[in-house]
């Protein structure tokens, strides 16, 4: 394997939005390298550019300036069809609001990304069922999102993100809509999947308790990286933060 | 600085989303959102029925000896067209807009702009066709029914002119179905295309 190529490389990324004629600098020069298999947490107050950064890395928005590489591939240089394939095959998305398709059952939701890769139906269904079992929802295959609790919905979303065995999981505040214990279970699940599959996980969070399990934590403020810390040094900081 | 320089062995594949899958997705979506789809279809249906009724009157009225001024007939047809057009566009726009987040999500899951358009245009086509065909016949039957009640069947299908009149009715019906399908598809295409091109925005969208 190409160990030298990072899973994600962000080079001097700027993003400027036009909001009612005014320029909003959401990102002001982000540089970041994320090796394969890392669990990276991105922290920062709301409005610090977390979601914007996720959109850049996930290829759902383009930077105003700078480049994003996924597995060495420059996202600005590939056509939109290849972009779609990359989103489908290489990246798994997890959202704060779960974003399950309301009319589809848990199993159909998980099978959906496989449709776009042309996986035949019986195979899709089988794999979706396996994935749901692996997140502890083996008995909920035919339930619609509205029939599931928040934590269960997020589990379905995680299973869906894993459907095409992505190299990178992008989780934008996955615990933001969940209570503390459910949220903690979700983060632990993400960590377990990362450990089992060697998937790179990039997870935005507000919650200082959740960062214990990350390998590194990036602190964003006003669209810039304020600080990057390894896990060890971090425990202390977290306590300091909390005593504030 | 080419991407080759630090290229990995990654080979970029391609997305396959055959029309049959798009069709299946639409049918599922209509089936499972049946009430919502029904409301959209009914609002299309009512607009089209109104249009066909007004158009049919243009044929019926002279036959029963009532000849309203040409300008008045024109005006009625135009108003009918506007009412039905605005109704169809509105209900189609609404039904796609409330699914912005779904569009953003399926873009993340690997849908291309073309797959998003396929899904929503096929759905609009089906609803437009359903609402259009049922609405057109309902409107025609309403016009024929009301006038034959007042003037007898001869007023609606005058002896000797049945074939000509029937052709005219059919023309109105075909016209109405065409309008229905066209407006539904165009009204759905705009928001679907927009959301598909701006997935980040679509994902943030809350109704």
C-alpha cells in the first residue's frame, strides 16, 4: 500500500462566501495532512468553519483558493462524474441530523449507496443486513427512520456510510442531536469500526468528552487552525477547558 | 504540481445509475409518499380539468346558439391556462423543494447531477401524466355533462358534426396533457438541478 500518501491533504484552503453582497471568510488558509487510519477530531465553536472544511474535504463544495487531495487525487482536477464516484466509493458521510431517506427502510437506506456502484440487488440487501447487524440493528431492518430512536437512526447512518467500504468517514457533529450516553455509544462505535477496518475517521464535535478516543485533535477558530494536539497532551487541556 | 506526482494507485471508477433504477426509485418514492403525491397529482388534475372545461365550452357554446364574443373566449382560455399553469408549477416546485435535503444526501452517497435529474424528472413526468390525463377527461366530462343536461345531448354532439366536434375535444385533451407534462417536468427540473449543483446548500436546507 502507498503508505506515504495521506488519506487527506488540505493545502492552503480558503473559502469565501458572498452573503448579501458581503464577503464571508469561512476558511482562511487551512493546511492539514491526515494519514490513513487516523481518528481525527475537529473542534471549534459554531461558525469556526468546521462544516465548510468538511464540505471541502468531502467534495460537496469547492474551495475559493487552495487544494484538497483525497488519496493523492486533486479534487480540483477531476470531472464531476469522477467526483461523484469518489463521494460514493471513498467517502462515507455522517450528519448531525442523520439525513436518512424517510421513505426507505433501514435496510434500503444502507443499500442506497451501493446502487450507484451498480451492485446487484440481492448482494446489496445482503450486505446492508450485515452492516446493520454490525451496528447492532439486526432486528430493525424493515423499520423506517421515523420508527427508530435518534441513536438508532445514527447507527443506520453509520452503516450507510460504510456501505461501499470507504477509506474516509466524515462525521459532522454525529452526536450533536443525541443525549450524552447515546452520543458516547455512537463515538465508541465509530472508533471500533475505525479500529476494525482501518478507516480514517474525521469527526467534528463540540463535546470535549468525545475527544478522548481521537488520535489527534484540530482546533479551528475563525476559519484557521488554532492548534493541533496529539491525544496525550490533550487530556490535560480538556480538563483545563472544563474547569473554566 | 500535477496530481500524478503524488498519485496513489487509486483508480477512479464510474457511477452507474441505469434509468431502470431511477424509475424504481421514483415509483418507490411515489408509493411511499402516496398521500403527498396524490395531493400534487390532484392539484395538477384540477387545474387541467378547469382548462379543458373552458376550452370545451368554446366548442359547445356556438353549437347551442350562444356566441360569446371572440375576445371573451380568448380571455377565458388564457385565464384557464394561467390558473392551471400556476397551480402545476406551484405544486411541483413545492414537492421538489421539500426534498432538498434528500437531494443533498443522495449527492453525498454518489448520485451524479444526471441521476438526481433522472429521478425527479421521471417522477414529475409520471405525476404530470397521471394528473393531466385524469384531469383532462374529468374536465371534458364535466363540460359535456353540464351542457348536455341543459341543452340535451344534441347540443354537445350536434348531429352530422359529431366527428368534427369530437376531434376538437380530443385536441383540447391532448393539449392539456401536453401542458401538464411539460409544466410539471420544467417546474421540477429547476429546483432539482439547483439543489444538485449546490449540495452543501441543499444539505443545510430546512423546511
